[in-house]
C-alpha cells in the first residue's frame, strides 16, 4: 500500500507549475484574440519593372488598422523605386495619404525611364477584382510623375498641373486627398 501512495503523490503537479500552465494558456488565448480582432490591417502591393529592366517600382497600399471594411477611410500608398539589381538600391521613396474605399494604383514606364503613377479607387463602397473588361469607372485621386536624375542617380517627383490628370474610362475624377 505504501508503494501505491508514493506513486500518487509523484503524479501530482506542484502548484507553481499549474499556475504557470494556466497563465501560459491565458496569454496565448489573449494574443490570439488580439491578433484576430484588434490589430488587423490589409496591405496589398506589387511591382512594375522599367522597359530596360534597370529599375523597379514597388507599390504598397496600407488599409486602416482595425476591422476590415469597404467604407471610405484613410489609406497610405507607399511608392519605392529601386535599382533592379541584387542589392535593390533605393532611389526614391514617398508615402501618400488618400481617403477612399478600394484604393489602388497603376504605373507606366516610358522608354526614357520616366514613370507615371495613377492612384485611384472606384467610389465609396465599390470594390473590384476581375478582368479589366469588367472594371467599373475609376475615381482618380492623383497622377504622379517621376524622372531619373542622371547626375545624382535618383528619381525625382515632377510637379504636374491639374490639366495633366488622365480621366480613365467612365470619366469620374476627384476624391479626397489628405495632406
């Protein structure tokens, strides 16, 4: 009988170990809840290479923190131009803030390594994913132009007038730009 009693006492966990296990489970549960519901953010992005493949534009669109919605809210567009080599030396980087729903960007390089970027959305509450033939009208926030400064080997933003804004199909322009 003594032998059985010793084995029962050995199988019990010390109280300190039990408390540590409960604290660990509680901490993991809390971290999971915070990650799933409290700190969400949608980030979309992509890149476009120059025609000669010497430069690359990375564009990222950062949605608002918190629950996902398609309502008009503040978004950040980060544009980064790098040398398209093994080190990807940064030649330009800037962030733009806009208020919109399904915010996106398009980029076009010309043969002289000049770059034009259009930041747009489709209007409040409208989202789109699909073939270009079915794309709804775009609401253009900003048209940005960049050119390579050969002496400094960096890209510089060129200022353009409002008359330079391209009206995409549908003819809608506008939106709210935050400074």
